[in-house]
């Protein structure tokens, strides 16, 4: 394990900013100011959603520790998080399966809660290398939970996915919809959710929030951090951005014969900054309450592939040539969230538009800020 301890620099942002008056009651009954007190460990904190969440938490006065093995993240993101926030943060380089490293990390940096992002996340790869996914995602989570139990950390926010639903019977999808994942990745997320649910039920974990993400896209408005897929991206938005940059001649639109208004597939795209902010709302609930909540994180509105192409062209002024191809195996016609439970339980709603998502994704892709 490598520990880089970095202290706060070059900022006059105090630990209270944005959190003054936020009071939580701990299980021992004493009340405390979350913004002053809370230190949060982000596993996978250098990744796409982790890095944006780190920025939001730092801006809102939390103390943040990142843990990442950098298997799917660039170390340069650390310096860019610091540039955005003006705060240097401790970073632990470790594999989530390394229980000894996790225990040491918790002893070096005692934390109030964990946000657990670290996982393998490519659907296609999970079907080719299922054991790798079982090992990193499931074994990794078991080790994390064991290390948390050893040091007495009992609050967790968990990064789950709409992939747990599989083929939806009805859209919008509520959290009560049956969970029948159709690939190994989605299955591992469902198993991890079940493990956390059991630990809350049996009292080993005091409080948890399970967040089922729909389709995260976009980037921080600074253009300094964003999604950084290795190799040719499988997901629509990063591929579309690369077409706009002429790294590929055209976008392949997988199917125009779905039972949707324009025939292309419909998804619930959500701006990564909305998603990052949702983690702070979930964290606040987890620090202040016991029990478990499981919520969808989406906008509640679906856009088709062709609508996204049109929105991207309008927002960026860039042409995106495309060609209609056969359906991609395993894809469903439409998948969008009923986002009302998150509004009710977390008091959170997505606010950014499809134009914001396209503009910010493009700014990051074209590295305007560098
Ligand atoms: N898609 C597409 N071309 C691509 C990638 C994706 O037409 O190069 C479509 C895909 O069929 C789906 C939507 O875009 O309807 C979102 O796909 P993505 O892989 O981004 O997310 P998914 O919802 O499948 O996890």
C-alpha cells in the first residue's frame, strides 16, 4: 500500500462551508456537525463517478480520502481534483481485495463512512471474464465490509446500477420492479446489494444507501475531469464524442426498429454532476439515520439514440455522422427510471438538461481546459 498524505493547501474554504447547521445524531446519541466532522473514504475514488463525487464532497466541506488501484483511472486525475477544489487529499493506492491494505487505510485515516465505487463495470467484458467480475466485485466487497467491521465503520453508500433490473417489464422502472439481471456485471451488483442488505438486517452495518445509477454521462463543467474509457468506448456518449472528434468515421446506431417513436433505443441519461450531488444527499442521510434505502438515480426522462445525436449537434455545433446497424445483442428497447423515491427519501432531484450533458461531455472530450 502506498499512502500519499497530502494536506490542505491554497484555499480559504473552511470545513464548514455549505454544511453549517447540519446536525446529525450518531448511534450513541450525541449530535455533531457533519461538515466539521465527517471524513469519508471513497473506494474507486479516482474513477469517473468517484472523482466527480470527490469534488462535490470537498466543495461541501467534507474531508475526503481516496482509495484506488488505478487499474482503470489515470493518476493525473488527482492533480485535477486538486485544481478544481483547491484542496489536496490523501490517496491510498490499493486493490479493493487487499484486506490488510484496507485495514491499514482505516487505521491511518479513521472515517465516518465509505462510498464504495470500486468495481469492474464493463457489461461485455463481464460476459467474457465472469470470474474476474466475481472476484473484484463480490470478493472485493466482502473484504471491504470485513475491514469496515474490524475498525467499527458502519455506514456505507453503495454504487449500484440499473443493470440489476435486466429487461424491464414496465417503464418507468420503480425500485420495486423485479431484479433479473441479464449479464454477469448486473448479477454482481445485485449480489453486492444483497450482502449489504443482510449486514444491515443483522446489525453489522448500521446504515446504508444503495444507489442504482441509470446512464451517467457528461463531465465537470471545468473540462478538467470526465469519463476516460480505455480503448474503444462501448457506451454511446463517449463513442459519440470520439466521432465528433473524427476518431471514428461514424456512430453505429444499434437498431432503428425498436417499438419507440423513432425506432432507436431509449435510455435515462443523467449528468455525472447530478449523480455526484446525489451521493452527498445519500451520504447525509446515511450519516444521520439508521437502516437501508435503495433508490434509482436517473432523471426520469428517456432520450433515444437519435434524439441524443440531435441534442449533441445542437449543443456543440459538431456534426455526428451515423449509420443504422442491426440491434446490439442484449439491448432493450427502453429503460428509464421512476426517480420519485430518491426525491422523497433523499430530497434530491437531477437538475441538468440533456444539452448540459452533451456540452460538458464535449468540453471534456475536446480538453478545452488543457
Ligand atoms: N448505442 C448505440 N451505439 C453505440 C453505443 C450504444 O446505438 O455505439 C445505443 C445502445 O444500443 C443503447 C444506448 O445507445 O440503446 C445506450 O447504450 P450504452 O452502451 O451507452 O448504455 P446501456 O444502456 O446499454 O448500458
